[in-house]
């Protein structure tokens, strides 16, 4: 009887030690697991923003209509007044992004005020800027045709619902109109107006 009790007690002590070790490892590793999960989520959001950009370009070129599914686990998505489509969230990441351009050209050439200007045929019509913990901003710029001084731009306009929080959404991208205007630094400026509606 005493031998059976000591075997049982020894087994329970080993189980207790095993549970303590597993708990300690889990508690120690959990922040790292969350950081890796957050990094994966940011990669997913980056890819979704690239899909939205491709849809915007296609709609502007073909004067059509497309939809892009967009799931948000946290943060918010909105059309900005500075001709941008933006996602803002708060993630624990290994490092803060310092104005990293994921694609396109951030030209640092300005067409009066804060409107950036690129060169038609060599620059993308927009760029995706990543900063902070994390903000993804898809911004559209003017493109100048250096042969004749004419400028072109995709102009984002907010739809009936231009912002969304966490949940499963669909971004509706629709060509609305084309207009021509005069902006300093360009002979004429043609804008493709693209409506962004989020449901």
C-alpha cells in the first residue's frame, strides 16, 4: 500500500512539474506568438491594399466597376481627403515602420501645395506607404506627360459609406466621371473620378 501511494505521489509530482514547464514556456512564448500573428495579419492587409490598387487602376482605365472583399480583424478603413485610401490599426510588431513605400513612387516632387507629381510612363499613378504600427495609405498622384505638359490623375471620391471598422466588408470601386481642369504646373489636367464605397 505504501509503495502504491509513493508511486502515485511521484507520478502526480511529475505531472505537476510537466504542467509548470509547459505553462512557463507558453507564458514566455505568447508575446512572440502574437507578434508573428500580427506580422502575418499586416502582410494580409498589404496584399489586400494591392488588390484594391489594381482594382482602382483597372476601373479608371476601363471606366468600369469592381469589388474587392476586405476583412478587418481590427482597425479602420477609410477614404481620406488627401486622395488616399487608408487603413489604420494598432499591432504589436517587431519594429515600427518608418515611411516604407511598398510599391509605386513617392516622388517628393510637388505640384503646388502638397500634391505630388510623377512622370507619365515611368511612375505609377499611386503608391502604398506603410508607417507606424500600422498605417497603410494608398495615395494617388498627378502624372505629367513631359511631351506636352498635360497631367493626369485618378481622383478618389467617397461613396455613401466611406469608412468601416472591424468585420467582413466589400469595397466597391466604381468609375464615376472624367473631368478636365487647370492646375498650376500643367497645361491641362484630366482626372478619372473613382468612387470608393465600403459595405
